[in-house]
C-alpha cells in the first residue's frame, strides 16, 4: 500500500473527527460516549499545530486512513520530555498494519521533538491496542482500576510507557 504520513491540515479535521467518532460505539478505545463535533475539536486541533506536539495523518489517494498525535502529559514544564501518543484508524483500515506504520513514524520522530518518553492510555479490555503497543516495546507502567464506566461496566485504564 502506497500511503503518505504527513502533518495534518485544517482540511483533515473532519476526517480525523469521523475516525475518532467511529471508535465510540465499540466502547474499547475512547471514554467519549457520544460523537464529538468538528467544532468541539477545533481547540484540540489548534493545540497540535505546533512542532512540539504534532498531529499526523496517514493518507492514501487523498483519503485519511488514520492519524496519530502527541499530546502534553500533565501540562507542567518538568514533563515537557513526555508525551501521550494516540493512534486511531478508520474502521475499514484496522488490522492491516497501518497502526504499526503510525507507531513507527511517531517513534522515529519523537526524539527530534525533544521527547524521551511516550505514554499510552489504553482501556484494559482493548487487547488489540495493548498488544500493538507492547509489540513496540511499551510496557505496563500503571493500572487505574475501574476508573471508567462504559454502559454500566467499570473499566480499567492501563498506562503503557516507553523511553525513546
């Protein structure tokens, strides 16, 4: 598959939001319970238009297949070398190795951004994501037991981390 990994532009935001929203019904990926709007994600998008905390898309034939972002962890200066890594794929693109491509690219670019530690926050029942991150050398650094409730079911949040 010939795809391009690039920085996201404003024109990509509707596709980014659509991909994000497609994960909500599974109750495996995000703690949002209802779809979000493009407008509600504008501030988040704007915060990722800096070199330190980019938002990338994986594109093929003009269509966004997935995206990855680096976000501040805890928002205090002492944590500037640590970032949260998020990876999302379009529903019809999952299980095709594109998550690996997004992780490869993010891991390769992180040191040039001054990042020495990457974190992932993954629900304990999201075995595909846990397996993917563990395959890339992330290990379990913490468990927040039963901190989320999805459709009446309490869920754990697993914190995975890796030095880069």
